[in-house]
C-alpha cells in the first residue's frame, strides 16, 4: 500500500532537537537554516496543536522566494502559492490551495524548491511565463509531476507518494521492455518469459496456437504481448516451437492414476491460490491456473511437481514435498476440473496437432516459423535451445526525455507535437505511427489508457541529463540477489522464499519483509512455524504454503534466519526485564488504547491484527526487544502497517510488552 | 514475408479515442459533462480537479486503508471487523450514513475523535487516536470524505460529488 508512515514528526523532531543536522554546514546560509526549521516544524507543531490550536499558522508560512544554490533553485512560486504548508487552505482555489498529500513533509519546499518537481520558470514574474510546459510538452502538475520523481529516485520500483510512476515502472518491468530497449543503462535481467526448451513436450499445440493469437484470452493476467499475426504464420510458429523437444520424453511410470477429489483438497490446503489465481480468484502475480489442464500434458505436470527446479530452473515456484500419489491426485484434478471446454486438445501420442493445413509441407512450416521466431525476437524474453545473446532492436529509452519532438516521425497522425503525446499514443497503440503494417516491430501489450499513462510517466522520467547533485539521488537495491551461506541459501532457493517475502527489500512483497525476522521472532517459534504454518493475520487471503519441511530443514532455516536476517540495532536492545508493576500497567494501557478492537485475546477482539492467544502466545513468538521497539513506533519498522501510532514512551511500551508476554496466564482477567 | 496486420493506423486511432473517452477522466469529475481530449496532457492534468476533489480523493485513500475495516467500505459502520468490535467493547463502529446524525456531529468534535481517539470525546476506546499516524491534512481530508458518505447515502445520488459543507481543520 501507499501509506508509508515514516513519521514526518520524527524528522521534524530530530531537526529541532539537533539543530546542527540542518544547520549552516549543509545549508547555504543561516537564514535558510532558520526558515528551514520553521518550515519543517508543522509536524512537531501538530502535537502542541492538540493543546492550543492557535499555535499553528506561523510555522506554515513560506518566504516569497525559495533559494537553494545546490539545486540551482530561485523560485518565486511561493509569492502566489503562499499557503502550500497550511492545511487551513486546502479547499481554497488556486493559487492559495495547500499542497495535497504528505509529500512536502519529506520534501520541504525550503530545501527542494518548486521547479525541480513541477518544472516551469522559477524566476518568472508573470503567471504565463512561470507556468511554461516542460521539455516533454506537458506541465508537470497533477499526475505528470511524478515524471520529476524519477530525477532523483533513479531505479526504485516503489516510490512513496508516486503511485503512477511506481506502477509504470512495474509495468515496464513486467512487460520486459528492456528485452528490446535499453532502459536505465542497466544490463538486461534474466529473461522473464518461460524457457522454451522442451516446450514441445510440455504444451498442447492447439493451446499454443490460441495462446499466440491472444495470450489474454487464456489468462487475463498473461504477460506476453500480442503480435497480430495471420493464422498461417501463428501456425508456422507453433510448428517450429513443437520441434523444441527434450531428448527423452517425460515418463509417467511410478505415478498412480490419481484421485481428482483428493487432488482438489490438496490444492486448497497447500494454498496454491496464494500465488496462482484460479479463474481470476487468488493471487495475481503468476499465471492463472483456471484452464491449465488444457494447456499442459500430464507427464510434464507430474514431473514439474515432482522435480520443480530441475524441470523449470527459472521458476518462482517452490519445490513442494508431495509424494508420488499426491502429485498424481493434484494432476488428476488439474486435468479434470481446470480445463477449457471450448477446444479439443491434441493427442500427443499421434504426433498430429489437429491444426489447419496452412502449409504444403511440414518442413516449409517449420522453416517459416524459424524465421519468424528470429524476426520477432522471441529470444529477447525467452530462453530457447541454441539461444543467442540479447539483440535489442528497439530504440534506446534511457534518455527518452532528451528526445526532441522535431526528431519524431509522426506518420499520418495529427496529435499535438509533443514528446509526451507521442509516447502515450505509442504505448497505448504501437501501430499508430506505422505507415504500413509491416513497419511495426513492437508487439501489442493491450495496456489500458490508465496503464499507458503510467508507463508514459515512467518513460518520460528516463533522463540522463540529471541536474540534482548526488546527495539528492536515491538508488534501490535493484535486482541484487541474496547471497547466503551454503545450506541456508540452498533451502531459501529451494522453497523460493523471495517469491513471496522480501529480505531487506530484495524479493517480492506478497508477504512481510523478513530482513529483521531474526530480531523479531524467537528461534523456537520460527522452527515451529516453518514446520506447521498457521494464519497470523485473519484479514489477509494469501497464506504461507505448507511445505512439509523435514526437521533438519526447518532447523537450518530457523538458524539461518536468526543468524543472518536480523537488525543489530534491535538486537542491541536485548531482552527487557519485567518489572513487578509492568503487567498491570500494561493491561491498563492495552484497555485504554482500544487494542482489542484489532487484536484478539481469548474469544474476544478484532480480526485485523494478529491474534494474541490463538496460534502462538506472544511470549513464544516475539523477542521482547523487538516488541518494545514496535510498540514505540511500529511505522519505523513497517511503514505501511495499519496499526495507529500511539506514541508510547519506552516505559509504556515496556509495560505493554510485559502484559502481552504474560497473556496466557492473564487471559481470563483481561478479556472481561 | 512479413505478415500483414489486421489493425491499421486509423483503426488504432479510433480505438484510442474511444478508450480514452471512457477512462481518462478522474472518477470524481465523472458525469460533469466535460469532454476530455484524447491526449496525455488531458489524462494527467490536475485541471478540472477542484481542491475538494483532491481532498476527497486523499480522504478516500486514507479511509480505505485505515478506517474501512471497521466503519465499512461505504461508511455504514459495517466493516468486516465491526462485529468483533461490538462484541469486545459493547459499541458498534459509528455509521456515517445517517445525515441528521452526522450533521449534529460538529467538525471540532469529529476532528478530535479522529486525532485523539474515542476517549477524547467521551466515546469508546475502540476508536484509537490517529493524530500521530495521519498528518493534519489527511485528518481533514478523511473527515471531508466521511461527510461525503453521509450525503451520498442520504440523497442516493452520485457519491463524493463534493456538494458538502467543507470540513475545516483545526477549528
């Protein structure tokens, strides 16, 4: 979610307590430093505000000229937009409106000015001149202002306060635009499409034909674009792809027939839908399983589940520990219930794919398919037998923002001649500028206009003419992978932990970040949980799958998490001793703060946060140092958490933690 | 050798025009009869979005994230957690649907309830204090949105149209 609560109040308080941090050393002048303190203080004034509402106002004024030599800012914008920081003016008409959102808490105008984000001419003295459009042809206001976020937030995928830019970057990544275009100067990542090696042994050719015609007909969340080929050329591609076979076919011996009913039960209890949707219900990150039974052959499915990473090394799917008969059950279920009744699968045994006869000879068909495969650069997204390196046929997009509208070929269109319009139309409808159909190389991604807008924002943010000095730049981990010691690393790989969990930002965000899990949870609890996962947050639909880990595996993982995934600052707090009065004080705080509204104790309480008495008792799960830190400021540890920030002092947090940890004994008393 | 393509340039142009006509407007501005141009600048523009639209949009986001679990998606006091709260505290989450009741709930009191929690206004502790989690602006915006819920429930017309007396923060 977008609601990061990295506490602006903290920043302001820090500045106020330690003026030297924001002092003359980093500011051009003492005057600026003084104004900075004024400008930063509304958040801290907020607390005072509860007592005296009149005390605000002074803190929200801005000088009529914002100057910052480091950024080259001389902005007169605030001479008209004077109330940017004053919530009192949030409903006033422009130019008196206050700035929406909470961006100015982290990007105070006194430091950043206005024009670095909104473009225009800061020194101008007329409205018209001041509001000039930016180089790409749009005014950087509204959603378009997010184009500027990319100036400093170079490669982050999730940028707080910039939902459109973040979404656009995610779409670009997901569509693997960097397969054909250079974007951001980074080397291409692994190919995101599945490996095509052995595809002839895996999929049904009739399915493949339909898939190539329009992948989104098969699954609404399909990632692959459409190429708008005539049927006979699709057929040629199918013919060529079907020649990709492994030396030895998958064999079905050793697997019983399988019982679909048992398989269905196993599918549900293993929480496959945490990742895979089934007919649009469930996780959206990977392909929908609703019709998989018509797509994949039985022998391949059996082997995929039995030896997932040998069969498909690049997959995000963990290796489950199913027995042969369980696998046969699941496959029986997939092949019986999750099928597409609208077409008749080909018979793998006969070797015929029941497609139309578009080509006089099979060799001709395969030949045409081979040439098409190369021409369409399928190998830029898929690994295939004898695959070559990357051949990027698209224009370089790394400095798209510097492209001049005059250098663009507009075809027969009559769009306004600005770069932004060009990109937006191209993304939404790639063929729009092609004078003849065969000139179009780019496939069609079927972006909605909203998606096209976000992709355009992300592309226009690609600039190499960066003006901000280094101190303003923010870089993300990018595609770093985790480097972990042998046994632990092997298991993290085997169970694909990072397919759902991030670890200090590396990995996916389906579940919580495990970067400090070792400081949060006790080793014994981690071990127990890995052996037998249970529902921690009733509100969420995704669940940790049951992996049936062996004792040894659970032990290695629990040890590794404790040893490598922790936060030394939290560990340094150690365990807190429980003072005699703590549990009783804690109980009063608990009841007075309405904690029961979200958390369950005994039979009572809400379902929003973790239950304190079902599953594991708090005392078994948490380390007290982490618990105290969390109660002091949960948002510092997990910015998007729903828990309100109560502002407990160390003493209060300690008492509350002691109460929670004593819960099994106090349960009856506290739930009255 | 290159295969022919079905969709020609002008068809794409029509598709874009049609799609954009349906989607590029901000939801809050929908139904006002404005005809958006099929262009990027129209799609991203803040023009035509009044401060009250922006305020309601922020309010809706905040509400959806933090409030709806108890107060319900449409403010009926019927979020998925509402039953559990009423079992634990003996009070139900406030419904924002009743216009008369909401009118008697003054801004100052409502803002204090959001910022400082139920006990600050003599109500149940089941409503926690959000003043340290939300900025003053967000508190004001969420109240704005909550008031728009009462209006839309009562008149049964299109929601969040902004035809509500503006809530003012800090008064």
